[in-house]
């Protein structure tokens, strides 16, 4: 289990760096290609659509070619796509390479997440939070590396860095593959037993629908915010491109700090209570971000947003799998797929909204996204409680019969 978590940390480190690289170099990339922010959002959208395909097909592909070959293939595709980015080809080639980069990111994240949750069992909150810390570390390092590349005039080298790290992850997983993944994981539920243990399909569907929508909103808000925060600071607050990129480091630094304790907090409070409190905090922070646009207020609220959102992804993933047990790979894939949908569509929407309505209005758009996310998590929690009540009532009804 220890080796699996360590390798998972390496994979999530690369995914964290890779998913932030476009946002980190958005300003110089837009200037170099002579495009609009909406076009930059198209690149993000293409990348996340590729991730959506990878996440959706991961369970099917795993059954056809096996866990190891699929994960190594995903890391290889990611490596090649990032190297193509690094050569600064035509914009059309960039857009064409983006789905392949996204496929690598999405497949890797979905597979490793399902591996960790399936193997960790009762310690899933802590294990996933530990792995998510390294996603945050990767996302934290990228703005600093990107700022250095931007300052030196070689912003496209940020993509080469991601490609090199993906290659290292590929080699590491190849030579140190965890043997625990070569045997059925403890607690695995046979398909026949799984069908018999989920009679309340209507309630199950509602829980999964609510959790899926939450993931779409969460990932969409996170990716929209990190891809356009530097642009807000450059155009509204007058920061340089390299300095604005460093603001992402503050966000991900807060994310990383929050993830150190999020697993223990969720175990102590309960996953549902943790999600409710953090979503409420995020809605408040983004509302304040809409009202206070000074540089220091933006920076402080950015840090608070990172803390509030730090554990949402991992804890929500575990919460959903515990609410609908026995379907780890399919549930993880489904939720990450909807995260990919949000990550594809919402940055594109945000880029268009920014072009049409300006910086100030875009701050309030983030607040709207956060409030919607709060409403959806309330729906998810209520649905999960209804499912639990239905399960509890079933044995009583069977006994009376």
C-alpha cells in the first residue's frame, strides 16, 4: 500500500503541474499567438474534453488492456503532447494536441484515484488527501517555474518541463509497479452481489447525479479561477505577467496546506459535514472577491479560497463512493468525467464572459459558480441521507413480509 501511495503522489504531482501550465502562461501565450482569452479557453476546453474521453473510457480500457498498460500509455501520451506544445507550433496544432494531453491527464487521475480508494478502504479520506497534496504541490510549483520561464522570455519551456516530468513518472511506474494492483482489492464486490446490494436504484441515481453535478461545478470553478486569475491581476491591478503568475502559487500553496489536514478533519466531522462547511466558506470568499478588487484583498481572498477548496475533490470522491459502495472504479470514473465536463465548458464560458463583460463582472461570475456549488452539495447530502433511510427500511420491510 505504501508503494502505491508513493507512486500515486508522483502521478498526481505531474497531473497538478500539467493542468496548471496553460493558465500559468496564458498571458504570454495569448500575446504570442495574437488570440483572445476565449481562444485560450478553447485550448483549455479541448484539453478537458480529451480528459473526459480518457476518464469515461478508463474502466472499459482497463478491462481490455489491463491496468498497467493503460496507465503507462496515458503517461506516454501526456509526455508526447506536452513536448509538441513546447515547440510552439501553429495554433491549430496546439488545439489538436490538447485532447491528447487531456486524455493523459484524465486517464491517469481517474486510474490512480480508483486504485487508492479501492486499496485504502477505511483510510480512504486520509490516503486520497495525501495523494491530493501532491497535486497541490505540482500546481504550486508550476506558477513559480512559469514565472521564471516568462521572465527569461521562454514561456513555452514550461510545457517541456511538464513533458519531462511525465516521462519520469512513466519510467517510475514501469519499474516499480505496485503488486497490490495485480490481485483483487480487498472489499471488492462481485458484479452479481453488486446488483443485489443496490435495490434502491432511484435513490442511487439521484445521489450520483447530485455528486456528478458537484464535480462539474467544482472542477469548472477551480480551473476557471486558476486560468484567469493572472489575467485579472494583470489587467485590473497592473501586475506584471510573471508576478501575476505567482498568485497561482499562493492559491495552490493554501490548497496544499489545507490538504494536509483535510482527511483527518473529514474523518472527525464526517465527510458530509466537511463538504457543507467548506462549500459555505468558498461561497462567502468568492462573494467577497467580487466586492473587493484591490491587489492585497484579491491576494488574501485567493489564499482563503485555496484553503476552503483544498479538500473538496478528495473528500467528495470518498463520500460518493461510500454513499454508493461496491462500484469504486465506475463511480470514480463517472465523477471525474463530470469534472472533466465542467473543466472543459466553464473555462470556455469564463473566457467568453471575460471578453464580453470585463474583469469586474468576471469576479462576480466566480461567486455565482460558488453559490451553485453550495446548493448542489446540499442536494447531494440530502439525497445520500434519503438513500440511507431507504436502505434501513428495506430489512424491516423484509422482516415483516
